[in-house]
C-alpha cells in the first residue's frame, strides 16, 4: 500500500519509523518530512495548506492512504476535501472531518460537546466582543487562579493561567480587543482552575469502535523543575507511574467511552486519533482538552511501546474494523528527552551541523528527528525543537539516564535539553 504521511516533526518521524516495520511493507511518502523521515521513506516537498498540490501528488503516485500528522490541515478540512473529490474519495484518510476536528480547533465546541455527553471537565463560560463587559464583570468575581483559553488554534500558546484579577482582565482585553492570538482569541473560554497532576491518554477510533493506546505524560516548560516559558514539549514518559488499572478503568468509563459514543451519536465523521489531555484531581479524572491527532513528543514514547503493527491498525480504522484489534504494549518504561536550539522558545538560530547522530541508535535508544534537514552529506538544525532521544528502561530513572547518555554523544551549537524529565518519579 502507498501511504502519504503529512507533517515534518518528531511525531511524523515516529509514525514513519513504526510504519516501516510493518510486515505489510507499505511504500511511505512524507510531506515535507525531515532528515529522519528520509530514512523511512521518500520526503516530498509539499505545503500542508496546498490541498490541490497534495491532490495532484496523490493522483500521480496512486496513493491509497493519507495519514494526517498535525492538526492544522484537519481543522482546515483536508478530510472533507478528499471525501468530496471524485478523484480522491477512494483514498483512506486517517483523521477526522473538519467538523470533528473542532474538538481541537474550538475550545468552546469541545466544552459544549463534553457538556452534552456528561464528560467531567472544569466549569467554564465563553465570551467575545459582543459580551465583553459581562466577561470583565465575571472575571472580577471569579475565584483565583483563573484560566483563559483562546478558542481557536494558537500554536500551543493560547492558554494563560492568571494569579490575580488585574492580570486576568488585562489578558482578557489583549485577547479579545487587541487580537493577541489573532482569530484564535476572538472568543475566549474562561475556565475554573483545577489543581492536580496532568497526563494524556490516546485513543484510535473508527467512529464507532475504539482502542486505547499507551498513556503518557509530557513536560512543557523550558526549565528544569517545570519553570520558565511553555514549549511544544521538552520530553515525555510512558507508562505514567501514578496511573494504575483502577484509574484507567475510571478514565475509560467516564471519559473515553462517552467521548466515542458522543462522536457516534452526533454522526461526526471521525477515523483517527483522539488525544485526551487529562488532569487527575483527588483520584478523579477531568478533561483539560481534546486534540484530533497524536501529541509531540508523546508519540515518541507511545509508538515505541506499541507492539502491534501500526499499518494494520490504520487499515482497520479506515475500514471500520477496530473491534478486531487487541492492543499489546511493551511493559518497559519509555522516556524521551528533547534537544532544542539555544534561545528556544524565544529567538534562536538554525543551520548548525549536528554531530554524533550516527552513534546514537541502539537496541534500547532511538533518535527521532523533529526540526532537521539534510544539507549535502550532513544533518543540520532547522527549527526550535531539533530531535529527541527515546530510551527503554526498567524505571523512569533508568530510561532517562540512557537518553541523557546518548545525548552526551550528540552535539550542535547552543544545544540544550532538560536533564530532569520524569523528575517527580525519581
């Protein structure tokens, strides 16, 4: 089968790496890909926003399945584009429709969906320019801290936790009146603050049936001890040590099953991943957010632990046969540590040669490329989060130590990584 995988990050490298292992021997194209994905298939220079160019490529190469890595093409309706085009409608699509992608693309849509299906989440109100003054009054009387969320996609930066009312009202004004996050913050969701520990669960659904993949916990802050600015993710661990069978059963009963049943009841076209960001509060799970794709760097610990053939899972998803799949997992811990460019998530330089990559992969460690590209015979940096090292171990501490050992053999100018991923489980 010929597959087109859309995306260029560590998530896409991990997906391509896993697909390449399939006994079904898929032919893999990655658009646009990175230096790591080039080792798993053929990189293709395509813009993810140019659906016509993607169509032309699919027709020319007789693509049989498209796997959509990042959220933006899904929110912009690439699944609908393929479904409604006679030349493309036969191609299997892994990803939800544009309507279904609103679970990630609109915080207000997701909150209303959870309300309709009695899925536990923080209390909230939504505001825009039409009821702005009401929002200011609401904020002035809200308990602290206050969580403000831009309704739309804001590149992971649209959530602000305010410690006092003055800060909350100032941010509220910036978001709605001054377009701090552009179109994304024309509507703002004001949420109750939940105090607990976060984790993510990952579900694959064909719109009716579902399977639960390994859970993970990621680390967003740039600095050790979870300090500093938010990033796209500095590392992740799986399994999560505080998650036991009883808690996972509660998550499935109260959150996963009602979510998939809600998708089915509302006739939402959805064949793909459901990423559920959770917070555990006094042993009870609450949903923080939905994503309509896999996370990054969580994918880089979830897929290495997956023993199943990912190609078989994708085909079963596309054909509505996920009830035939039984998930099997590696029981070891998998931990990934992300190497980033100096200055990230602020200003940084790129184009630095990466040395030592050839010594990195072994039986217990894998390097997944994110922002890299080939320049003649060398691999150079091409963004903020450059690559990550995933390692297996008998404990979180053991796995992280192996990743850090591999990282010590790889270098580029101003390289930085957090040395404390999984610190609370040490």
